[in-house]
C-alpha cells in the first residue's frame, strides 16, 4: 500500500521541522560541558563484574566505575545525549542497558571502540529525533542483540542504526511507527536470525525485504495492519507470528522445496479460507483461531483459476481452530495428522463430530469441542486411545452412545457441563445387551479407571443413581446447577478413597442423607444456594477443610456435627442463612475461639427474637439470650398470678351469690 500525495507533503514538512530541531538541539547539547548532576546519586550496586545504576536520576555515567566491568545497567535514568564523556565507555563491557531514558542524540562512532559489546538496549527513548538528523550511529561490529523498541521510529529510520551491523543476530523494533518494510531495510545486518516487529502499523512489505536474511529463523509481525500474504517463500524460516493483523488470506508460493517452518500463528485476523501452507511442510504448531473460517479447505490457484484443496500435515502437534464460523469438519481432514496431540475447535457452529477407526487420532491428548452446537458425537472403537482431556461443555448433547467415555483408556479430565445428559446406573453395563433401548438416553460413568475430574453442572440432571461412579476414582465431581437433583443414598459409593472436591451448589436440595464422612479424602464441599434446613450427617471424624453452606435455610446447626468437622475444617462459608441466635450459642462460641476462617463473616447473621432485625453473629452474647429467658420467665409468672387472681375473684363472687340466696330464704314467714 502507498501513501497519498497529501500525506507525503505533510510527512515532508514534519520531517523538515524535526531535522531543524534536531540539528539545533544536537549543537546545543554537544557544546555543553559534561557535568554531573548537582546532587550525588545513590551508590550504584556492584555485583562482581556487573554494575546496576538503574533508576538513579543520572544524566551521565558515574566517573568512578570499577575497571573491567562486563555489564552496565543505566536504565530508567534521564540521559539525553550519549557521548564518550557522558557514557564513560569501557572496552570490556559486553552488556549495556540504556532502556527508558530520554536519549535523542548519539555521538557518531560511539560504540566503535566497544569490541566486546554484544547486547545493546536502547528501547523506550526518543531516537526518532536522532534519526531525523539522518546521522548514523556508526559501526556496531560486535553487537549481536539490539533493542530499538518504543522509540517512535518511522519508515526509513531504521537504516541509521542497522547500516553497519554485520554481527547482529537479534533485533527488536517493537512498538514503533513503521508502516513499510523496504527492500533495503536489513541489507546492513545480513546475519539476523530473529526479527521482532510487533505492534507497529505495517501496511506493506516490499518483495524480497527478508530474502537478504539467509539465516533468519524467527519473525514476529504480530499486531500490525498487514492485509494479505500471497507469496510466502521464506523456506529457512522456522517461527512466523502474524497474529492480530487484518489478514484475509495466507498462501505459500507453489514449490517442491522443503520448508523449515515449524510454528505459524495466524490468530485474530480475517482469514476466510484455511491457510495454504508449504506443500512439504514441517509444521508442528498452527493457530488459526479467531478468524472467519467457514471450513477447512484451502483456496489455491492454477492455470485454470481458483480451486479448493486439502493439505497434509504429517508433523502437526498443535492445531487451534477456535472462534471461527465452521459448521462441519470432514473426517478426512485429520487423516494426515498422525502426530496431532492438541486439537481446539471450540466456539464454532459444529453440529456433528465423528471419529472413525481409519482416522483414529490416536496420538491426540487434548480435544476441545466446547461451545459448539453438537447434537451428534461418536467415537469409533479403538479411536482416541491417548485422549486425556475432553472438553464438551456448552453443547446440545442429549443422547450419545452410553459407553463413549469408557472406551478411552487414558481419559483424566471430562467437562460436560451445559448439556442435557443423564447418568446410567452402575449395573447398566450388564443390562445393555438385554435392554439396550431402556438405557439409550443415559451415559455411563462407572468403570473409567483413569478419570479424575468430571464436570456435570447444568445438565438438567434429576437423579444421581446409586453407585453411579463405581470403579471410577474421581478426585473432583461437579454436579452443580441441576435444580431438583435427587441424590441417592449410595450415590458416591466407590469414591471413598479418591474424592477430594464435591460441588453441589444451586440444586434446590432440601435434605442430603448421604454420609459424607465415608469419603475419607474429601477436602472441599460446596452446598451453597440450596434449601437445606439441616446439615448432612457426619458419622465419624471428617477430613473436610473447606465447607460452603451459604444461602440455605439453616436455622440450627447441629453442634455435634460441627465438632466432628472441627479437627480438619479451615474455611467455612455460612452467610445468608436464617440462623437463630440463641439456638446456636454453643456454635457461635466455638467459632469465636476457633482458627476456622469465615470469609463471608460480614453476611453471617442470626435472629435474636421474633420480628427483630438480624444481627451479626459476632455481636451475639450469652447475656442476650439469658435476658430473653428471664423476660420469658417473668411473663410466665405474671400470667400465673393473673390467672390465680382471676380465680380468687370468681370464687368470691360465687360465694357471695350463694350467701345472698340463703339469707333471703331464711327471712320469709307465713300470714
């Protein structure tokens, strides 16, 4: 891409201004005597032959540096001009760090006499001002690593630093303002092996710009504005990073040559077709995630025009196709990927994924199919035999073959949350042959001897059957977010000697009759956001270290149960429960003198008396409950006295009535 005429005029005017400013400033700075700052800096740190003077507000190097030093760190100071006087050059230095100063002038030939200087860091300065003077810094005959990142360098400015750098191996031009890589950019540094141009605004790369670098093995062009690579021909290159550009296509020139490319990162672009890589490739790492892929076929060109083609990847170990727009992937795509170990196809629109025996992907260790639209999934017999991690969360799986996971002999991590699966009883295996249709809607999780982590949250599970995980040594089991889940009395049977983490949050559980103390290695239990009114029973001393009881319906906490937990418990969550203050006095006293951490203590409240505002449990005292008892006792006595007084009054009234009647009868006579 080329600049417009108006842009060129503006650029020329700015260039003239910068040039004039630089000449005047260089003259002034060059005429100033090299003086030390008015205040003495804090002493530099000397460690053997290395001197660290970083962040000491220096304008020049200390004059009393020890002789024979090999490393000098002058970063994060306020150097403005580099001269023989300000730098106090020693010929023995092989590592010089001038990062994060304010350098805008460098004396020509300053580094010529430093014949042992291998590493030079000039990053985060103002070298664009120096480059505007069109002066070269001179020969960098011994320098092997040069960092010029963060200097505001524009296109064409790099030649003043690279013109005579015959030994240069590593070059960083990150975070500058380069818009174009010209054909002559690297002619003065033919030994380069690693070039980093990350975070510029590169729009154009002239033909042959990198062809002069016969030893180049690593090239970073990430975070630029490159729109198309249609003639990739750097056969010696091993690592290429083109992520975060505006690429719409990546194509290699047709060739029968062997390419050394091992790692290709094309993530976060706008690629529509699968990249056309070298025909004879050695690719081990390929990332095409976050593009606009519709499928996995590549767009190629011949004399007849464009056509779609498949490619071979015999050495591919890692493939990331996540965050694209693919709906299907043909099984034949994986035929050549005999070395593939990590496959990520998550966050696409794939509705079906089948693995047949002829393309068994038997070296695959990690398969990520999460957040697609999977309804149909089938793994053939004797396929995926090396699979260790399987990510299937966020799909539409309802029915899959019951033994799908039992046939994977190395499976350790299985993520199935956000689907609609159901769990088979442990005896389902023996029943399939007799009544296969009856169990067709469930998945078996028993007899998977390698499985350690199982995530089944948000699956609309209604029943967790007894012995569901028999002969499967799970260490983590997540059954959260399955409202209405009924947990069988022996649901966790078989996990006594393995289970460490148990997650049952947000299941609307009102009662849990499982004896969790039978799980001998259980360390973390999450029962939050349920409807528990009583604690699960612990029939023996527990090993639980973290227990979450928050947001339930607990009024009274069984003291004996909490004592059973006391020997191991380290963290307890119990906020948002309608606790009774006076019914839990012993527990509150236990907590006040315990080392157990209650992270949500601010939300742990209790009710002191009916219709009163909840108060924090830390404010509850024994006297509060005793005063309430005394008040209740007084009210009872008053009620009894009142009843007795009423009875006396009633008896007196009756006695008076009886007396009046007798007196009236005795006073009558006959005429």
